[in-house]
C-alpha cells in the first residue's frame, strides 16, 4: 500500500469515524451538583396541594417569629378565570386576573408548521390546559404577615388602569390586602418579547412588616415537543454573575433535596447581574431582575405534582406604616431570535446571547452564524447564503488546500520512484520506511499534507451542523422549490420520483425514508464519487472496495440530516473538486477523470466475468 493511498484512507476513515461516533465520544458536559456546597436555610417554600406553582417565603428578619406555611389552596384551573386581553406587536393572549398570571401567550410571527394556515406557536398555557406553563409574580410574607396577607396564586386582582395590554399600552392591577397593604402591579411589553413588571406595595396599616418580591416560572411536566437530542440543550438556564449553568429537564428531578426549599433544587446567590428561566429548542421564558439587584436564583422540582419551577427571589424589604416600596423586573417570553436576543444583551442583560445553545465549538459556531446571518440579510435566501458561506470558508482555507493538493500532485510525480524503492526493499519494511523518508526529505514532500484540509473541515462541519440545528433563523428557511425548510431533511424522494408520481414521499421518521432518499443526498453521493475519480483507484483490493462504497454510504447516512447541511457538503465537494483539479493541472499532472471512471467500470466487468 503506497503512502498516498494510506493517507487518503486514513483521512477518509477518520472522517467517517468522527461523524458516526462524535455524539458518543463527546457528549455535552452534564451539570454536577457540588456535594460540599453550603445549605441555604433562610427561606422555606411551601408545597401547595393543588397543582399550582408555590410561592417562595421571605427571609425572616432577625429576631422575628417564623411565619407559618401557606394554608391556602391555590386554584387548580384558570382557563375560566377573568382575563385581561393581551395584544402586542408580536404577541397575543391574555393575563389571568386570578393570581395575575401571565399564562396565555402566543407568538404572532411563528406557525407550528410550514403552512401559513397552521396555528401560531403557543408558548405559555394556563393551569387546566394540556401543558400548563406560566409566569407568576408576587410578594412572599415575612415578619408580621401571613400568606393570606400577600398576593398569591389565587389572589383576585382587579384592573385599576388600562383595558388591554399592548405595546405602548401598559396595564395596572390592584389588590387590597386584609392586613392593610395595597398591592399594585404594572405590566408593559415592548415591540418584541420583553415584559416589564413593576410591583408596588403601600403600607396603609399601623405596623411595620417585611416581605420579599419574587418571580416564578412554572412548567407542569416536561414540554410536549421535547427533542431529547443531545446536540441540543433543553432545560433550565441560570446566569449568575457571568457564570451560566445548564440543567436538562431530565436531570432536574435528580437534583439534591435542599431542606430550605423543601424539595429537589439548586440554589445560586446572585450579587450583581443574572437571569433564570427555561429554554426549549426555539423558544424561551426567563426572569430578569434589574442589574445591580441581588437575588436568589432557584431551580426546583416538585415530584408529587411533576412541576418544574424556576424562581428569582429578591431581598426582603421592611415597610413602615405609610411607606411605599417599588420593585421592577423583566420577563422574556418569546422566540430566540439572534438579533433580538443580541439587542437585549446590548441593553444590559449579561450573556443573554448564550441562551442560544452554541455548544463546545462556540468559538466557531458564533462567528459562523454571524456571517451566515449577514449573508442571508443581503442575499435574501438562506440556501444561497449557505453556498456563499461555503465559498468564504473555502477561500479562507485555500492556502492550506493549495499546499495539500500541491503535495498530492508531487506525490503523483514520485510514484515511479516509490515503486522502485518498494521493489528494492522487498519484504524489509525497515529499509522501505527509511528509503521512503529519505525520498520525502530530498523532494521536500509531506505525505501527511493531504489529510490537513479534511481534518480542518471536521470542526467546521460540526459547527455548521450545530448552527443549522439549533438556530431559529434556519427554521422554515426557504431555498427554492420543495426545499422550504433547511432545518429539516430533504422532502423529496425517489419513492415518488421527486414529486412526479401522484403519491407522497415516505414519512421522514419511517424506515422507508432511509432508503428512498431525496435529490440532495443523491447529489452529495455523486459529487463525492466524482471527487474520487480525480485519482486512479488504489491497487490494493481492500482499498478499492472501501473507496468504491464510501460515497454511497455517506449518501444514505446523511440523507436524514438537515437539508441545509447537505447543501453545504455538496457545495464543499464541488469547490474541492474544482480546486484540486486546477492545482493538479498547474503542477503538470492532468487528472484523467473519464479514464478513471472507465477503468473502475472495466474492473467491475472483469470481476463479474470471473464470478
């Protein structure tokens, strides 16, 4: 086996191994709970028996008598509760006046399926629906107060001002406590997905009281559309003073029990900036206290009621008679659009862009997506933007590719001399190796140079795969004709001759879809096959077989990948073929493509005759 074929075989095998076992060898790191972390004991969270998220309890003031747990039964169904309409620039839904929950929210710009007739995406759902998911704000009681003295999940709020929440049209809710406190909650929403919630409490009583403002995001059960694919993170996010922690949904029930929280939980103390919430594939909800406000960040799980919950509990305040306090925070509930998230980060929300799962290769995925997004904005077609991005990547790697292909052409020139060395060495492998190394040194040839471009393409390939899979901008992104969702596999199929026959393609999840592949995977296999024909087939029969099967194995293996990724690979193959052909010609070696194709066909014919 000559050294050039060894290098080609090594590079090919390495590429296939990486693609097949990458996900097994390099899974994302799992969050580890520190068993030596100090136990927080200054708060206590009651467990409501009624299937609604429970409110945290305020930290007790020194010397105060501990407050009893909430005895009230929270309402288990708010679908029939009085509601305040919500109609903003990009959001619609309603707010329940029972508890003042933001629990009915839909995204105007996004449909569940490709068809514009399909329902728009429902992000938040009230208790009583199939998958309850909602935001709840309030005050936890401290010294001098009981749970019935502060607003909770059942509190009957009234509308003090405003008739409908919309962009530029805030609303204010009011509730008068039996303890002589007057609570107000002013809610506004911007032109995208950010709510501002200002909570005010006025002490009209005769005694000093203490209480703590909080925000809660609660999700009953795991999301119905959970992908459970390891390349994508879905679960709870905690950004605490510049440190981002991720806890997958499946790992939240396995958290250690924190006695102060009364259930499985993880607790972080944020001193300056942070946020906490739940992220799904394309959507997210997050609680964001104002920068500079310390708060307790909690992820917890109520096993009895199967509720996943995140909390942001702000410091306890003391309120003297006649005094008024005001606390502001934000709630993001919407789509993880790169430009929108980046704008919020520039406005002061630390590391908000990291709510998008960039993965281990973030140093590649972030700039790759930024360039892809810029190209898409200027070209107006995501498929063409992927092709343009591939051209740019190949241009950046061209100096290395040139050296590699030049080295391969030089190796072709040395082929006769290498054959002579093999004849002289016979079975003496040590002599063969020594003379080969001497020849390489004399001719200044690096036999491993051909592997370098392939090795460099591997992280780029996986970074682009990550970008295409996780970013919202690729969802339902159009290319042309039937290719109207580059985040999904090729919708065409041999089964119906790519739409020419009057029946549909197999279901993408079926076994038939693996066999009856689409036109893009076919083009991928053909482009790889043509690329092989730049060089004669290896003399070794085993190598011949591997190289002969490789394009078609890749064709079926990548048939179920996102069509945007296959477009990238086809473009990459075409550019690589062109570069290699021209560089070989410039070094005096003229690839006989048709001759190599005919030779491979003749070999097959001879094998058939022998059989």
